[in-house]
C-alpha cells in the first residue's frame, strides 16, 4: 500500500465506504508501519475537528436553518458510518497501545559476566534455547560458567556463581537446586523465599547467601538482618537467625551451626571463578594447605604420600614462587579426598612444572593431575606427559578423558620451568573439535594429535579416583606412572579461563 492508497483507505473508513477487504489491508499496513500509525491518529483527530467545526458554524442567510442542515448531515453521516466508527475505535486503540503503552515489566531480569555461559528455558519450552535475559513464572536458569545478577520486580537482587540451576517459582520465590547465591533484599521484598532440596529460607529484610549442592547438605549464611530457615525433612526443624549466623541442613531434619564464609559468595559480576590453590609452601604433618575461595576448600585434605624407595622420597625445594614439590616417582605423590569437578562443567587447571632433560624408567605415562572413573568412557579428567609417539610428540602436555584425548606440541622434558594450563568447556578447538585448549608458557598450543570424545567426568567413590597430583590413574607398579619432576603453584578453577586469565595466573597476579 503506497501513501496515496493509505490516505484514501483512511478517508473511506471515516466516511463509511471502506469494504471488508480494504479494512483488512489497512489493518495489516498499520501493524507493519509505525509512521502510518502516527499519521492515522492525526487523520482521525483532523476528521473529528472538522466535524466539530461544522457543528459549531453559525447559520448563514438561508431559507432553512443551518442548525437543521447540520443536524441532518450529522444524522445521515452517523447512519452511514456506524460500523466504520466501531472499526476506527478498534484501530485507534490498537495504534495508541502500540505507540504509547510500555510493555509489562518482566518478573526477573538478568545481567551476566563477560565469561558467563548459561541457558534459559521457559515453562512453555521443552528445550532451552538461550531464551533471553528475563525470566517468567516457571522459567529455569542453568549457569555453567561465570556469574549472573538477577533482579526481581520487588527489588530483590541476587549474585549467582556457576555452576548453578535455578527456577523462578513465583515473583517472590526461587528454587535453587544447585549453586552459590548471594541475596540482597530491600524492605519492598520482605517475605522473599529461597527453596533448596533441603531448606526453605524466608527473608525478614536482610542479606544472606545460599549454597546448594547434590553432594553436600545445603547451607544458609546470614550476613545481616533476619531470616527464618526450615529443614524440609524429618522433624522439619525451624529457626530464626539474626546477625551473622550460618546453618547447614542436618540429619533427621535438624539445623546445625556452620562457620560463616562470606568469601564464598560473589559481591560483583567482576568476581573471578571459584578456585583451589595448592602452593606447596605449607606442609604440616605430611599435609599441604589447600587455599582458595572454592566452597569445598576447607574440607579438602592433601596428603603427601612417600615413595617406596628411601633414595626417591619427595622433597620440598625452591620453586618458581616460594617453595615447590619435587617428586622422584616410585609412589611419591599428593592424594586428596576431593572427588573433583564432575560432568561437563567448565574447568581450568594451571601449574608450573620442571621436568628433567633426561628421564629414567619405562615408557609409562607420567601424571600431573587426575581424577575420575577409569571404567566409564570419557569418565576421567587427566593431565599427563605424553610418551606415546604414535599419538603426538614425546614429552608434550596431554589431556585424556578416557577414549578421548588431545596432545600439544611443546616438549616439556628440557630441565626448564614451564607454565602449563588446560581449559575445558571454553571455545571449540578447530583441530580436535573438542572444547579443550592447552597452553604452555601462556601461549595456545597447536593440537598435534587427538581422539575426539566429549569429556563427561564421573567422580569416583574412593581414594583411588579422587584428585591426585603427580600420579597417573592407571599407574601400575610404584615405578610406573608416577611423576619425576617439580611442581609449583597448582590451581583448579571452576570455569574456563581466557588466555589473559592464564597469563595473570602464570605471573602470580591472581
């Protein structure tokens, strides 16, 4: 419809002569054209003014009274255009709504960190498709990396750290099955609730954090104000907390005190991924201190296991930063009680290593760090020194998930310090087709060999498959599979680091 046709259609509508097909075309044109909507409103206004002017004119000299003429004209006009007037009202309402009415505010809006990887699924959808930056009732947010800031209509705000899984049950209730979330509730949001598999937390005007994990009992950490917390199970113990208090869901439905740990919770979207750090600087009674802001850090024990030969015992030596761990194989390694990061969750591992230029022993894989189930395809997460020339350069860093691997290019057997990093869950490597990148000394490695498979780490149920340092999961006799070399500043991150992040870690600036 061109401009002339549009004007003719509008005037025909106003004088009652527009047929049904013309009305349909005019309606479609108005829906598609914003400028036409504004012009339509002006034409309707002009038509109304002309009618009013006509009715307000004084009576000129005439045989008939002009008032009578106007009354007759108006009566005839409205008889002819009763249906047209109704149509005009409908179109005006439609246009005015499109031009002047603001869309309804969503129940919840999302901001995210630059590295965030998340998926939104609305209640009307079967599969998530990244459904925007808003949530409605029943919408689900699954966060695999980074952080998000959630803002509800009531003013309640939450900072959520990956990995997380939340569903908006109502405008004042969130269900959190997984995640570490920091909630700030203004007076307008009093009564807001967070439900987890174990707990129901009701706010009374406060600031608090909630930790949910399938492997641990859920926790609430109160930072200021008041909350009421209730256990879902057993005796359903209920308690009102005030000030700086924290509780963990206990057995039989009880609530147990737990140390407050505000460092676990995000305070801004700029916060980095949670991490564990093994610096090798502090060794007490054969146990290294594990630090970092990962929620599991306080409960992790890192035990130094001795070698089977007196002359091959592990030692503490000068490292790249502070002290380092020197291993000589023969069973010497660090064993933890931590099952590691599971599934396909993004993660990064970084450390300094110095391997001897001349290596002794059989050509068995030498492990840097490993965890997972070796009996399940793609069920392990393992970083080793490649010693099979058939799949890649000898001495290069190799990531292995079990029936799937990628191999770098740099030979680490040169007697020098190298910074090594492995990132899983970031971008897809064009060579291997896997979301695994290898870095040496801050530079991205060229993938020289690979066997494509999607890592899906299965945490082990016993010590043999928990995270260990300096050992290969398939290590046989004590002189096979155990690392000969020196390690320093080992980090495990619950997210995929960028190259800039890796260089920051490498330089000791994390």
